[in-house]
């Protein structure tokens, strides 16, 4: 027994020892580090790091050791939920115990290199995830030989075409190229990716039609192709894509209608289609999409009623009114369609948290069950034609009924608006959108700090209200989602307006009440304070939206950062509009374009910093009678001007005949009523004192005058010696009375008494452009280059108005620097329409008596009396040359070989030295590119052939740099010598007299201030 006992103890001890050794061995195995990948893979990692710009990998550590600095928390399978990390993963399950790199995850690293070709050296690599970086270039061809399964290159700066050789990676299951700058068409070779389940190409610049070859991708569960520039019909490969669970086609450029075979996609959990052009469509069949959680059919031109089965679905959570759909939906958007009919009265939608039916044609009563929804539910019925059947709670923050009934009324909001009655008419409103009250100079901006919301109408002040519509998709909405906060250093003026801004994921309306009717200027302040400007994925966003003023589209595809040429820079846009019914609407709308994922998901939609609304008229006198009196006077003036226009036209056409005198024509008309009396003119000009004389025109003198109310005027006294004076007077009055343009001299009125013919104009304190450029030294103005550019552009705009935009198409016939006047701000205004004639639109040209000034007249007009708009274009070209050179065309002869300034300019053009033409008084203080452009435009306008001259609207675009100036070099020999130029004058002088209407005559212009010695002659 004792022996047995000793043996038992020894066995027991041996067992303990054995177990101890086994544990030690196990611990030793557990503590053993996995082997390094092969040297070739480590070498490839060095090259990959260099290409990507990855500098913090520690190559002294084993990348397959999950305790090394190579490894951060394991990446989730869902890329959209992935946090920023730097991870290299290995597969160490090979039979021989080797480890090979099978995954590289570099998310949100701001890497700014290129995609590495050496990635192909990692033969076992399955996953490459580089989203949210700043990688440039394109996809290397070497990748086509790999057996990759997961490729995410989203939110980078990759460009060029999507290479067709990607179709060779037939092992691919996931491919995301979202939010890059790829262009061109989708390569049909991608149809060879038969194992592909996820294809994401949104937010690029892809064009062309959707390739039919992609119908081979029968395993697709996710397809996103939003925000591109495709053409043709919306893809209808749905019979081949029955496994689809997520389909997104927002603002991709496709045309409707929505294909009927969409109904076969019974596995869909998410459906987004928006902004389809072309044909309208009926509501698609969604009855069998029992798994649908998210639905968007917005701006799809869908008409007809909403199917009844939609209202029977009890698991809807969001309904937007742009394109209608339903069944197990978390998010639904059916807005901006043409949906008709009623909303079901059923109370089955007990879990519908978000319902957006914005901007449709829905009618009937608003169901009572909508009033039972608490703050968790967001319902937007704005912009519809409902009738009211219940009294909603006033000022509800989750039920938007803005303009919800016919006539634009706000149903159920009367009690809310009772807190803000219109106490009086307003003439200006200033709002700091999203920010607090602030003062900028003399302007006090009201605060607009309401948090906003997905379906919210909020009356803020007596004079304005706000309607906010939309939900930021793919994000968890927060209370701060609808106000942007700038956390960077602002470098703009008036930074108080740009620290915060109001955001909207779909539609944001500012509605102004209590405004006096009339003309207004709307000023909108923008600054991009969310997207950044650096070599980071945070700078890759493209915010694009539309702006409507009084429902007129004023800005389409507006990109703040592009217009401002950077972020945190202010952009100010001004628009003219008319207020009627004392209301004004400014609406900001997102049409699905641009990016949605950077700097973070949900970054998109309109952003507005501040709004100013100012009347273009002065508030009325408190007594009121003055305003009424002005209205009566204005009405009388308008009626009399109309009568004069008619008389002038009839007289010009010869209906009165030569036997009827001016007194007979004007008999019976009390022209002094509403106009100026001769006594008023004498008092204003101090009895036409010589000291008030400011110029001598072709028909008489021009005087400065001051009316009793202090208004300074210019009085043109037409001479009665000219037998054409009466006719020219009525013609000029008829022309000018109805014309209003910033670059035309304004006519205040007239005076007709006995033999007195007087025109009363606005007074322009800086006289004529001729005097400013090359008049007597004491009267010359120092015109810097920006001012010259502004003057030249102003003349061009004025002529474009006369030729193409005004109701009376007018050829001026005597454009020259003495007929261009300058106001106090040196804005150019064209004067003297006494020589202008109507252009009968059925005629291709006007053959009439020649009237103009040598040095400015087009050759075809001077020689043959052939008059078209192109004669004014020629004269403008001469004026533009004078503005550049600061010299008079006919007086400047640098050498005996040159006839005039134009001749010299043509020679300089052939020599390629046009900059020698620029006024030397400017020194180097001018924009060389603008000067060269203006000179080329001027020479283009003075082409001897009228057919080769541009029209004035094209000239405006060229001067603004919005279109290229055609290269057309003319032969200066057309002005080769003095005898040839003189021959033109002799030919005109020797013309035999013909009928009065055919006599070729140089008639001196009636300009406001002809300088002594100007080249005008009469034959």
C-alpha cells in the first residue's frame, strides 16, 4: 500500500507537470507573432505608400500583427458607416503558414497622391478602400490583372474616363467611384462584371446614354448613378436587375417617363428617382414592393391621383411629394409633381413620421388624422389646393400648410398670423438668415435664428415668414441641421452676415408681407461656409441649387464657391422685381444636382446668408395727397406722350401733307398741361442766359437750367430756321418718350409754344465723352482704365437696347463721342435721337438721306445711303478705338502716311503690336487683356463689309469676356492715302439733287455739346 501510494503520488505529480508544460506550450504558441508577408509584398507596400503620400507607416513592424501601428479597429463592411482609419489586413490561413496582405483600408486620410500601379504586386489583395481622400489621376491599367473583390475610391479627385479595362476584374463584388470628376460615358465593358452586387457612380460628370450591356449585371443589389449628365431615357433594364434592393437615379439628366417594368423590383428597400425631364408619367406600380423603406419620386412629372393602396400601408415613415411611392417606407418624397385628387381619410398611417406632398395639385379637405400627429411626425402639404376641414393647432412646427390652398392661402394659420398683423406698408426688409440681429453700416438686419425643420412654417416678424421643406437623407437629423455655422476665420467684409447661414435639403421660401406695391431690388448674400478649400476631401463638395424670385427662375445651377472663386468669400446677387398684392416670394430649391457626401453625408441643398429687399421708390408723403398728385401728373404726361408719339409717326409718314402747318397739327392739344411752359423754361435758364449755355447742337443751342423744385435739367432749344426742325422734333420726341434704359439720356418733357420747340433732358454734369477724352485741357477728365472699360460697355449696352431690345427698333445713325454723355458716376448715356429713324422690320435695310459725321460713318452708308444697324456698329467701333487711344479718329495722324486713328490701328494689328495704341497717359495702369480685347472688338466692328460686323449683343458679350473675339485682320490699304479719303468726300459733294427723301445729305447732329472744330458738315 505504501509503495502503491508513492507510485500514485508520482503519477499525480507527473500529470501536473505535463499539464503545466502543455499550458506553457500553448501560451508560447499564443504569444508567437504571425510571420511577415513576403519581401515582395513589403517592397510593394513601400511603393504604395510613396504613390499615395502615406508617410506614417512603420516598416519596422509586422503589418500582419494586429497590435502594430499598422492596424486600427477593424473596418466595418458597410463603407458608409466606416470611420476614418488606417488598416492593413492579412490572411494567415494558408496551409504553409504564410501570411499575405489581403486588404488596405485608408479612409479619411487626406492622401493627395495617385493610385499606385504597384498595388498589382499584392497578388492576394481583395479589398482596397481609399474613400475620403484627395487622390488625383486615374485608375491604373495594372489593376485589371488583379482579383479584387471590393474597390471604394469614392470622394477623391480622380478624373478622366472610367477605364473599360475595369471590366476585366470579374471578381469584383463592390465598386464605388462616387464623388469624383470622372467624365465621358460609362464603358459597356463593365457589363462583364457578372459578380458585381454594388455599383455606385453618383456625383461625377458622366455623359451619354446608359449602356445596355449593364443588363448583364444580374446580381446587382445596389445601383446609384445620381447627379450626372446622362442623355436619353431613364434605364429600363429592370427585368435583369430583379435582385436590386437600392436604386438611386437623382438628377442624372435622364428623360421620363418612369418605365412600367419598375414594378418587377419586388426586393427594393430604397428607391430614389428625381428631376426627370421630358414626358410625364402615371404613378408607378409599387403595390408589390413590400420591403420598401425609403422612397423618392420627386420632380418626376407624375400626374394623376395617388393610388389608394398607398394610404393603406401602415409602415410608411416619410412621404415627400415629388414622385409618389409607398410600402414599408422610412423616407418618401413625392414633391414637385402634378399629383391630383384627395388624401385618404384613413387613419392607418399611424407610424408615418415624415410625409412630404409639397407642390402638387392635391385638392379636397385635409384629413382630421393629420391633426393628431405629435412632434415626431413631419408633414408638409405646402403649395397645394386643399380646402380646410378642421382647425389645426396654430403655429405647429411639424405641419407645413404654407400656400396650401388655391389662391396661395395658408390653411389653418390664421390664428398664428393674427399675432403679426400688417400695421402699415413697408418699403424695406433686411434679414440675417440663420443668424442673430446685426447692424452693417446704416442697415439693421433682423435675426433669423429659428432652428428650422423638415416640414416647418414659422412666422418670425410682421413683415416676413419662412417655409422649410425637406429631410437630409442618409443622416440622422439634428436640431442644428438647418443652420450652417462657420468655424473658420472669415476674410470677407460684413462678416456678421456670414458667420451663420440657413440651409435646406429641398425647398426654402422667404415670404414677405405688408410691402407697398411697386418696383423693388432684391439683394441676396451668399458665402460657402461648409465646404472647405484645401487639398482635402472636405473641399470636394459641389453645392448646386436654384433661386426663384416671385417664382421666376433667376439663378439656375448656382454654385456659390465657383462664382466667388473660393469659400468664405461673399457673393452678392441683385434682382429687380415687382411687388403686387403686397407680397414677395424668394425661394431656394435643390434640384438634386451636385454632391451629397462631403465634407460629410448630408452636405447639399440651398444655403443663404442674408436677404435685403429695398423699394426702388421713395415712401409717400405722410399726407398722401402728393403721391396722388404725382400719379395724376404722370398719367397725364403718359397720355400726352402717347398722343405725340402717334402724331409724330403720322407726320413722319406724311399723312398730314405739306399743306398742314405745325400749328394746325398741334391745334386743340393743350401741350402745356403736364409739360413745361415757355415761361418755366425762361425762368429755369435765366432767360436763356449765355452763361448757362453748355453746347451748340445742329438744331440749336443747349442750356443748363434749374426747375423750382431744384431739379437740374438740360434744355435743347431747336432752331426754327430748319424746315426739317418740326419733323425732327416730333420724331425725336416719339422715339425718346417711351425709351428707358440706364445707358440712354432720359427725356423729362417738352415745350411747344408758337415757334418755340424745346426738349427737356436730364442734366449730365460731366458733359460729353469727347470733351472728357480730347477736349480742352481744362475740361478733360482723368479716365482710368476701369472707367473706360465701363464707358465702352455702357455704350454697347445702350446700342444693343436700341437695336434689339426696345419695342421701337432704332438706328441712331450718328454715334460719336460728342453724342455720348457722362453722368456724375461717369456712366455712359447715348444722346441725340433726332437723326434716328424707325426700322421697318419687313425691310432688310433703310435707304434714306445720309446724315452723320465724317470719321464715324460706315462706308456703305456714306457712299450709297445703305443703312442698317451695322452702320451704328461701325460708328461704335470708331468710338471704342478713341476710348482706348484717348485720341480723336479724324484729328490724329502719327505720321503723314496715316489717314486717321483707325488706319494706324489697322497697321498696328498687322504688325502684332496693338498695345502701342493704348493711351500713353494710362502708363502701365491698365488691364492688358481687356485693352487688347476692346481694340480687337473695335476693329471687328469697323470692318468695311457690314456682313462681317457683329451685332451689338454679341459685342457686349465679347467686351465682358463671355465670348471669344474672332481673329479677322483687315487690309489697311482701304484708308491708304488722303486722296482716297478725299475722293469719298468729293463723291458725296458731287451727287446731283434728287427727291427730298433721296437727297444724300450730311446733316449736323443735334448733340448736347459739339466741340469747336468737330467734323460735321452739311451739303
